[in-house]
C-alpha cells in the first residue's frame, strides 16, 4: 500500500534526479523508494556506511555507474516484479 510523503531537497538535485529517473524509465517516487529500501535493510553506523551513499553522490554530481553483473533491464524487471 502506497502512502504519501512530502520531502524537501535542493532544487538542482531534484532536477537532476528527475532527469535521471526519466532517462531510466522509472518514476522519481519509485527510485527514491528503492533507495530508501536499501537504507533500511539493516542498521548502519553513519550516512557514509549506507550502501547507496556513493551512488547518490554520483547522481547528484553527474553520471552514475552500476558495479554489478545484472543488466539494467533485469534490475528494472526485478524491481517492478517486487511491487506486484
């Protein structure tokens, strides 16, 4: 069940994130939901320990790269399949 949440971010970050989400055919809401799901998987000592902190920094600063063996298509299919 989806719930609404209001967040405030730097406008430049929002614009970059929207562009990134659009280019990767995912809604900004689902992208943020995916990132938050990674954060809450287990307890972390600090923000720097989050498994997505480097990725988020790359999105904020420029091109993000994925360092795994799954294709982007299979990752997207897996993510959307988990929402059913």
